[in-house]
């Protein structure tokens, strides 16, 4: 027989206490009220006992009280696409990708934000195609060969301080001259740089 059942059948137990109720205190080894006083209130937020490393938080194991710090220098996850909203980039590093060409070349969509180099001993032409680039996109070009590089538009409009009507056929001025081709509207480009 259990202690709770023994007490329930004893004559000193009040009639309002059931065997089930006495069973709740079976196994208690110290004052019940003292144990209850050490428990957190059900409405409290709880206690943090540790912080997992690598989450941008630091603080280690917290036994009774402590501080959790947020590491504001944690960088964005570079393995998945991220959206930045109202963020300031401090000291961003943007590396140019190179596209080395050795003969006359027509730009492609993949040339956005690249440096297209032209290396030939005789004159060459870079052609800007129609319908490939959108306003705000740019392509950098450099003539690294002794042959001068002409930037041609075909069916697009080019404005620059270079040769031709409205500068529509600018030429990189000398070996190692460079320029940037900027799309300012659909089919309209401005060329700025070391051109003639």
C-alpha cells in the first residue's frame, strides 16, 4: 500500500481530502511552498541558459544573470540571395570581371559591369547591339593592343565627345585608353572616357 492510501484510510485525514489529492504529495522531500517560491511565474518570459555560437549573438552560458550581445559586424549569408532594404554599405568591394577579346567584338548581356579589353595589332570595333542593355547598365572597355578601338552603334544611338556626327563613333584615343559605355535609355548610349 502507498503512503497516500495509508493516510487516506487513517482517522486523522480530513474527509475533504481524497486519495488522489494525497497522491500528489507522495515523494515530496522538502517544504512544498519553498519549492513553489523558487519557480518562475507562468507569465514570465523565461530564462536563457546559453547562446549558440555563430548566430550573431554572444554571451556563453548564463547561470543566473548575464548579458547577451548582438554582433553588428556579422556579414550577410553569401550563399543565398539577400535583399537589402534601407542599408548602408560601408567599404563595399566590387571586383570587375574581365572579358579579353582579340578581334572585332559585339557586346553581349553578360558584359554588363565588366571590363572588355581589346588586344589587336590593327584597328578593331566594339559594336553595341540593339535591345540588350537597359537604362543604367554600363560596360567598361579598354584598348590594350596597338590597334585603336572604335565603338560602333549600328542601330543604337551613341553620344560622346568623340568622332562622327554627335560623337556616334568614338575611338579609344591610344593604347591603354579606356571608356565606359552607359545605357541612358532604350537604344541610347553615352560613352565617356579617354576617347577621340
